[in-house]
């Protein structure tokens, strides 16, 4: 069970990298395996995260994301494979203190003293780190400036999530794990959080993100890996993963009144009142469709041209692995 308190407690300053030594990447995972009895939660997972990038690990519930993160964070042992986090093995207990002084965690559930105030909670956690951020700065970054004297038990769900974020930031980590960081946020708060995450990346912080919001992964991640049934089924940038950049374009518009699919050009398909045309030549096909509309004196309402979204690719990848 991961908690903010256990993640922060009992820390010492990180060991220095010998002069002239190559700086390791932020995360390296090779052949990772973990089972719970007969259930293989993680089956030969391999990936790497470079320093200073945002890496999103996506997948449906039960895909192995939480197990993988807990192994990276040092909260769970592995059965097989190699794992390095900031050049250290998180499964080696002798590395525990040094590693936890250099990472930050934003977990799904808050686990702090409910009768402390927001400021007291953040200040207490700051004391566990060798070089923390200023508490007032962290309160401002997390959007809690108006809640400093509020007790944790009186915070709303969104405010508690902001406190989770503050606790992950206060240690000034080299590597930040964000596990569903904007759950419970309204749209404005979510976009504020995205901007904060980008600014942390720009400052050099490496970020490993899990989220069920595909728009969030699209907006934030430099690279994405999709987990399904304990295995990585695709990896790449949000724009290219799963062949997204080379997929056929999709043209959509509202079906003109009085026309059936056979009356329309370019192999149009009608469903739920929308016409969809898939094409490898969107410019030519769009010209053909608009020319037809002008010729027949009709309008292609709500006309859009796009390629499959990250969510489309994600659903295809995770569905294909289950069927």
C-alpha cells in the first residue's frame, strides 16, 4: 500500500554520481514480470524513460499499470527482470532512502492526518527531504493559496487532489510519478494542472504519468506506452503511436436531407445521421465532396476532417488484445 507519508519518511541525501560517469536515464525496465498466484499481472514489460521527458503509461484497469508503478517506486518486489530508477534498483532496500529523496509521488488516494491544516501537512512533508521547495511556493503552484488554514478533513475532493499534487512537488524531485493526477478536477483546474506539469518538465523534472483521460495524455506526454493484459502493446509519441500518423483520414458531416448513402460520392457511410468517409487522400476526397454539394445546392453541415484520435487508437489496441 502506497502512501504519501511512507514515501517521504526516513530520507537521506542522494549519493553523488562519480565524475566522468555517464548519466543514466531516468527509468529503465527490461523483461519485468510480476505474478499474484496464478495471475500474471506484468508479463515481460520493457520500456525506458529519458530524463526531462513526460512519459505516459496507459491501459485499462487490470492491465498492470499500478503493479508496474509500485515496482518502480520501490513499494512492491518483482519476480523477474531489470529495473533502474535514477540509476538505482528500487528493489534493493539499501537504495530506498537515497531513491525516495529524489522522487515525488502523486498517488490516487490521500493518506495524511485529517486534523492538520494544508500548510502544516505540506510543511511536515517538506521536512523529510534534503532540499525541498519553499512551502509557500508549493501552495501557490498547487492552487491552494486560499486554503492554507483549512484542515485536510474539510477539503473538497478537488482540493484534496491539489494537496496530493503539492505533496508530490514539495521535495523538489528529479522524477515525479503522477497517478491519475487530475481526477476530480473541473476543466479549468485540469488545464491549470497541465500547465504546471509542463512547467515542471521545462525545469528538467522527469514525469511518469498514468491517466484515463486520453486528452490529458495527448496534451502532456512526449511519449506513450499502452499496457494491456500485462504487456506493452504499443509505444511511441501521441501523434504516431499505433500508426496514428499514417492512418486514413476521416471526413464527417451531417447527412443532407433527402439523400441516402448511395446518392453521395466517395464511398460515404451513414450512421446516426452523420456521413463518414475514410480516405488516404483527404484533399482530393474533400474536393470531390464539396464539389458534389455545390452542384446539388446543398450544405455539408458540421464538416470535419481528422485522423483517428489517441482515444481511437487506444481503444483499438486494448480491444484487439482482449479479443
